């Protein structure tokens, strides 16, 4: 009896989390897949006809938004890496006793609503806002120059909003690196660049891998930044999905777009993991 209880304890511990995933993830995904092959309308209802042509129609009509989402997501992720890695490196190795304060400052914007943070960029990047207004008055930029309603504004907003998702995993990985290894490499006549490339960077790959996943997935599916900063000519697939569900009420097309986006992101994540070599990354992290 004791053995039976001991064997059941692990399953009982994961039961609440398992039920949560089944109720709020597995069942909705199955419902989404089922709805994506149905036909009908909001008035007469939708019936399951296994109409897989919904996927072809969705891709044919909105493939530009798909490609734009992947491009904006990739650019924002790369910018997050460029900005986050030096920040995390400095905090981990030079932050000293104030590391917690620096991390708190990075997370401080999260105490403000995501939408409010994005709206604030409308005033900052406005044609006569805090940035462009003085520059135009000084004659540095022409009066017709603008940043809002461009892809640059969307990528900038995405980078700003999701930068902490890249900083924290990289910081956690760098925090675990024993700086004496870097000093040992320098004692063996390795330059700082070589020590970073051969010691620090490989040991920080697990954090970089996690940061890319945590950043790219929500960035590619984002629709708030494109709506508020990009205008009608820079819509992403998230904007189309929102419009299909809430305005057009074409649930099968919206479901098909959602499932296609999820499939593309999963394929991208597995390809990225395979290219990076997660087994080697995990071995490095274990060491």
C-alpha cells in the first residue's frame, strides 16, 4: 500500500497542472482545429464539413501578413539580442551588489499596462512629438519626415516591449558562469575576445536559446504594436486574426489563420533548436 501511494505521489503532484493544460490549452486547440474546417456564418451557425480549403483561402489572402509578421518578429528578436546581451553581461559581471536594483529597473516598465506603454510611443514618435518635434524645429529632419505608420515604428515598439524577455534568461545563464574560467583563459594568453567566444558565449547559449523562444513567439503573434504604431499598411497576422473573430466574425478563417500561425512558429522553433543543437547546449549548461 505504501509503495502504491509513493508511486501515485508524482502523478498527484502534476495533476492540477495537467488538468489546467488540458482545459485551457488542449481543448481550445482541438476546438480551434475543428472550427477551422467548418462552414457557415454567425447567423445560421457553423457545421463541420472538413472544408480544408479554408487554409488555402486564408494563405492566399493573407500570406503577406504572415511573411511580414515573421520578418518583424525576426528583426525585433535580433535587436533584442543586440541590446540585451551587453546589458545582461554587464549586470552579471559588473553589477556587484546592485544587481537586483538593475534588474528591477529593467522590469519596471512591466508595472505599466502593455497597451499604455505602446500608446506612449505614439507621443514619443509622433510627427511633432518629443523626438521629431525638436529635430524638425532645428532643421535636422524635413517637416514631412515621419516614423509612425511605418515598419520601423512597429519593430521599435516590439523591441521595447519584449526586451526584458531576452535580458532575463541571458542574465540567468551568465550569472551561472564562473568568472574564474575567463581569468584562466586569459592566463593561457587568450585575448578578451577569444575568452568571450570560447568560454562565455558557449556557456550562455542556454539563456540565449530561451530568450529567443520567449521573444520571437509572442512578437510574431503581436497585434497591438502593429495597430497603434504601424497603421493599415503594416498589419501583422495577429491583426487579421483579431479582425476575423471580432469584426468579420468569420470564425473558420480566423481559426485557420491561428492554427497556421501556431504551426509556423512550432516549425520555426524546432528548426532553430535543431540548428543550434539543443543537446550540446544542455550539456554545456549541465557542466
